C-alpha cells in the first residue's frame, strides 16, 4: 500500500514536471508552425502558377491548413481552458503526437510525389520528439515506433531498403536518448521526493502533543527514556532511574536551574538553550522540544531529544512540568546517512546536480562585500572517443578518476558535483585570482595523464571559470561559467578560460 502510494506520488510528480517543461516548448513550436504554414498557404494561393487548380496543390494546401488549425486549437485550449494538470499533460501529449504524425504522413506524400526517397524529413521530428518533449514511456514508445512502422512500410513498398536500415538506426538512437532522459528525470524526482519525506518527518516530530498523568506514569516505566518531573514553584527536578546510571548525577536535584547554570559538562550554548527552555515553560509555553548533544559519565557524547510539557493550575499558571530525555543517536545517524545518500551521485561519489545547486544558491546568498563565489565547470574533451576506443568500462573509470582528482586538489572548503554525463562543477569561496588560476592549471595538466587499470588513457578537459559577487544568483554564475567553458572548447579544448566579470 505504501509502495503504491509512493508510485502514485512519483507519477504525479512526473506529470507536473512534464507540464512545466512542455508548456512553453509546445507553445513556441505551435506558434512558429502557424506562421510557417500561413506562409505556405499564401504561397500556394497567390504565388503558385496553378493555385488550387491541381489536385497536388490542393492536397498540399490541405496539409498546411490542417496543421495550422491544429496548432491554433492547441494554443487556444492551452491558454484559455481551466483544466487539471493531468488533463493539460494529455493535451500536450496529443499536440506533440499530432505534429509528429503530420510530419510522417506529409513526408510520405512528399516522397511519393517527388520520388526523393533520400529526403527523409521525418527524422528531424522524431529526434526532436525524443530529445525535447517530456512524456511517460508508454506514450513515447507508441508514438516513436508507431510512426517508425508507418514510414518503414511505406519505404519498403517503395523498394528503398537502404533508407529503411538508416531510418531504423535513427529510431533506435531516438529510443535510447529518450530512455536516458527519462531515467535521469526520474532519479531527480525520486531524490526530491525523498527529501520532502525527510522534511515532513522532521516537521511531524515537532507537532505538539499532550500527555495525561497516567500516560506519563506509563512512559516512566519504559527504560528507553529518561523521564523527569519538574516542580516549578519549589525549583526541584526528579529524574527516573536511568539518569544517574547514564550521567552520574543524583536522581533528585534541588535548585535545578542553578545546577544547569554551573554544569561544566555542558557548553555555554547548551546551558543557554536549556535555561531558555525552562524560562519559556515558566512563561506559559505548554510544549517544548529540542535536540542536545550531551556528554555521558563515560566521556562519550550522544544525541538526545528533550521534550517538556507544562502542567498549569486552574488559573492557568504553570506549576510543574513533565518530560522525557530520549537517546536519538542512532536515529540521527540514519537521518544524516540518508541525507548524504540523497545528495551524493552514487556513480562518482561527488555531490549530485540538485545538491550542488542547492549548496551554491545558499552560499551565494550568504556572501558579504568583498567575498566571491568561484565556479569551475569541467567538461571532458571528446569523451565519446574514450568510450569508442577503450570501451564504456574504461570511460566509467575515467569519470571516477576525474572526480577523485577534482576532490584531491580542490581548495579548502570546495564542493565538487556532477552536473551532467561527463561534466562536473566545483564551487568554493575565494578572495583573489591566484589560487583560481593555479587550480585550473593543475586540472588541465593532470587530467590527460590519467591511468585506469594499468592503461594510460589519452584524454583532456576544458574548464570554464566564473566568479560571483554578492547579489548574483546561482543560475547567473552557472551560465557565466558555462559560457567560459564554451569559449575554452571553441579555442581548441584542453585549456581553461576565465570570465573575469568582477
């Protein structure tokens, strides 16, 4: 039941993301298509020698009118209809399917009329469909292979076996590209969903709860908790048996606030937090909860969750409080480990795209005057050639080796993340340019001499560098660094280029 609920949530997450990604894309495509088809309609009507006098011109005219009308209907429906996200998703999928099917049929007729079998324009629409439109696998495969079969049957009857083979290879590549895009998007959505679940669990743990005196007495018997009773008026605190065994202090403490204020085992911040909690209870706040990292009598430190509930008299004045001190060290460790797993790219051990972006956004917002956030975008040069020459396992080892190298020589405080297939980003604060240049030169110098499984891999990389002052956004910093990377590639690769914007 839980798995079914999670799958349904993932399905809705995917649909919402698909609508967000497809909406502007299809609007631009349909708007541009309407302009192109209007031009074709005018050309047939006013600039063709025979106008609508021939059957061929009338058929082409029908094609143009149909596609222009279909795109106009889609734009009006998408802009004006108040429909649910799921309905809008299916509207987008229908529009994309109609456009691709129209291109297939139009290309078939065009080849039939002109006998230009080599001019297979439907390839462009299938490539665009697979690389740009976001959709569920069933819909994608039905559209891709449905149009493929329709066109291949037409080519086969035309006796074009060579074009059939080429078109088949193209369709297979389109399917492969789509599968990679779909899996990548699902991974990102799954990571976001896991983070949301973690945040929800933490939020639920903060909700106020009430305990009766009978419930309190029942909990006191549970050895997993240290329970206590605080007499606010008389200032004493009575603890359950585990307190003395774990911390070495007596179970009954008079003047507890004085005891806390002078406890050397606690840090000044911990003393302030506990005393603030006690003051809030005395001021009438019914429920308190906090986490404390406390030393045991053995010297070991463990995480505890402190929960305090105030008890008031008939006039509403707090007279006593009851509470629990629960050891949450194992839970804390699991949460930290889960958070780390959600943030780490399992393949290279670096931060994943979502984590490095979140880190960058947070750190840029914290910049002060005179501080800068530096970004390196590192991309392998001709990485496909490594896979083709040495095999994909060698290519995988190269990516891991590059990730390890970036971590190894990174400046203090740097974060390394994988933001694409063979693209990495490095973020770190800096106040000058010398360390930046030295790090960039070291990357460019050492990447080409990587050794994997005893084999020297001939490779290289390009580096784009940018520095963000206070007030910039992460998106602007990444765009600037990516532009610098493009310039390094344009200049021949295996070098670094720095946009010295500030």
